[in-house]
C-alpha cells in the first residue's frame, strides 16, 4: 500500500478510507457534515482532516505501512482533491491556512530588516 484514499460523502456525512486496490479499510459518519451544501465543503474539510491526522501523528507514523505513503482526499469520482498527509522522513505538508499571509509576513520582515 502506498496511499490511503479518503472519500467523504457530502449528503450522508460518511468518511471512508480505502487502500490502493479500492478495498474499504474503514468508515464512519460525521454528523456535522450530513447534508452539507457548502460549495467549498471539500476545501473546508482538508484543514479539518489534516488537523485530526496531526493530532494522531505519533500513531499515524507508527502504522505498519512502509514509507513513503500518503493520505489523499478524493471526491465521489475518485479524483484527487488534495494531499492530506505524507508519511516520509523528508517531506512536510504545510496547511494552507498557516500559509495564507506568508507573503505579507515575509515582506514585512524584509522591510524591517532593510530599515535596521
């Protein structure tokens, strides 16, 4: 196995995980997601799932899967929406929310350096 494919059904709130051969590993229902009609639903849940994986990072890193592997969010058509987590010693995924104002912060930092 090289990837864990995560699919979420917006209508039912089901979160399902599959292996590379499309065999279901597990599933659960997230009540808050049932009948969610938001157009940016998948964008919102990327951060949520990343935070959940990060909270369980030690457990995830000790899973009995050879590295590298990743958690990938997919839509109902099995199209990749985004990488949620990469388990590899040399790669890090940074949450887009953390990066939102990075350009401004870097500009402010460099401007302050130049003035000093």
